[in-house]
């Protein structure tokens, strides 16, 4: 069985709430508050654990919120590795407006991380023996824009499959280093990397340019209601989006990555692993707040499609 290490340099405590309507200046009374731990790499690890594996999880944690965060992580079936930092873990806040179904997300920048603290993360990665290293989420303040690129160099030097789910300069700098196993940009994020507008055909061509340059082996492109594309050097596979009842879209992309990597480590062929990843993302959309996917929902979608969840309920495509 291949091993998985998930990395979250800027994790969070996520608070999800509901209200009838968000209005300016007046007090907005919220209800049904749910608290979960989050940040890209943390969410990926949660999904891998939910699907039945025990991943390693590397996090940076500090402050009083860090203690709350670590207490929650210790309840999960993961192997936790912590790099202490001086700054406090951020608290993100999400409100769902029940009258409209709209979500409002308030995501702080997070703490400043020192070069010494960052160096500890690099040393950990250099010694890690995982078959897959998944780095997901934003860079914390204080880190250079090529921080993920340096992690890519470390993984390439020891032939580890490095998966990066990031955006903007952080992703662009890592692609300059090359040798990545997989990236998962949205269509908008891919447009930002290549500097031009893209339709579906253009997105495939742009992804294959990156592959041809040696930047990355596989590119998974999320296109919201249009589904998702898996692009390789041989072509592209498209999976339509699932029509499922909508709970929340928070963490759907992380769930896709977690589901796909879980499938790869369990011997699924690439295309089947991609389809299971799409199912995991859709299963998370069905869940309220920041709860992510349930294992039974993932496999129901993967094996039987979305018809099992319609039953006259509102759906999204």
C-alpha cells in the first residue's frame, strides 16, 4: 500500500453558520454553528481518512487556537506531525444564507511564518518517505513565493509523487521547477497561469503545454457545472458534474484530491481514480457547512451516479 503525506502550512479552524439573510449594519443572528478543522492539506487528510486509510499530516500550529486545532486533529485517524510556530492559527468563518442558498466566506490571511519555521518544514519533507506528498492550500505570510517550488525540488530529488493544489504565483513558481505529479487548477486558475482566456479545447491544449514542458505529469481541471477534465500527454477525459442536493461547496476541491489519491494508492486505474475523485467532491457538496464527504455517499456516486440522491430534492449541475 502506497503511503500518503498531506501538508498544510496555513491550516484553520472553520466555523460554518446559517442565517435567513445577510444584511449590512444590523446584527445578523446565526444558528446551527459547526466547527471543523480545515485548510487544504487538512481537508485532504480528512477525506483520505474517511475513505479508510491513515495518512500522515504535517501542519504548522501555534497560539491558543492552535491548541484547539491540534486537539481536534488528534481525534482523527491520522499520523500527526506538528511544526510549532509563534503565530496563532487563523479562524475562518462561513455563513449560508438560507433564503437564497448563497454562501459567504470570510478567510483570514493567517499567521506570519518565520524562515526558521519554514526551514523545519523543508527538513521534514526531505526526510519523509511517503509515496505521495500532497501540498494544498495558501502560503502563509512570511514565506517566499517560490516556497512550493522548493518543496517540488525536494520531492523530485527523491522521486516522490508531488501533488500541488494551489493558485497564483505559488503554483506558477512550482511549475517552473517542474516534475510535479499532478495539479488541480480551476479553469480560472489555469487561465491565470497561461495568461489568456480558455475554452474547454484551449484548456486541454494549455494543460498539455505544461505537460510537454515537463512541469507536471497530470492536470485535473475543475470547471464547476461543466464537470472536470483529466489531461495527460495522450489526451483528455471529461467527467460531467453530478447533480446532487446542495449543502455547501466548502472543501469540494480538497475532497476531489483526497478521493483521487486514495484511489490511486488502492490500485485504481488513473481514469477510475479520477472519477472517484469527482464523486468525492460531489459528495462533499451534499454535506452541510465544512463537514466534507461521507464514505458511503462517495461510493454510491461512483458506482451508481447521482440519480440515487435526487428524489425530488433541489440539485446542482
